[in-house]
């Protein structure tokens, strides 16, 4: 009986922890360097951004808490803006 009550306590704690950390997440590999992306992401507040080199690009993961007021579409739009060329050579 003691083992069951402990298991329920752990599950309850884990459920509260999971609910507290509920996040919206999007990711994509962008064809830009990590330093270039870091400069662009620097201006965005309230988001958790992780970047890692992957092949010829950089894998970008963006997370926001569900209570941030942002939707997954908002994070996808941010990735779209990050993917756009910033400088146009020959223009």
C-alpha cells in the first residue's frame, strides 16, 4: 500500500510539473549561419531559442509558454522572417 501511495504522489507531482512547463514549439533548419541568426533572434523577447549547426544550415528551435499569448502560427511566422535574406548583394 505504501508503494502505491508514493507512486500516486510522484505521478501527481510529475503531472503538475508537466502542466507548468507546457510549451509551444516549432523548429526548422535555416540556410543561415548561427552568428547571423543569433543577431536576429537577439531582439526577440519572451522566447526560448536553441540553435545548432546542421549540414549547410542551422537548426533553430523556438519555444514559448502556452500562456504567452502566442500561437504556433506566430512562431512559424517568426521562423519565416528569420529565413528571409537580410542583405541583397547586387541590388
